[in-house]
C-alpha cells in the first residue's frame, strides 16, 4: 500500500518517537490500515481494513 505524506512537517519533536512520513509518500507492505474521520456535531467514524492473504 501507499502511506500518504505529512506535508509541511518542518520541525518534528525529537522526543516523539514516531515514524513520520514527511513530504513524500512511502510504499509499505501492510496487513491492516485504519482511517479515522471526524465531522461536525459529534459525527465520528473509524474503519479498519485488512488484507486477505488466502
């Protein structure tokens, strides 16, 4: 799959140990991905999608 970039990431916190994807997308071999969406009025949704290897 393709991990979309975090644009305009100029100064990541060195104390925060995250695998940022700055400015350009990365290809990754993923088994699962999660999408979170937040809307007005308390509308929230999370979707987890998994790969079928069979």
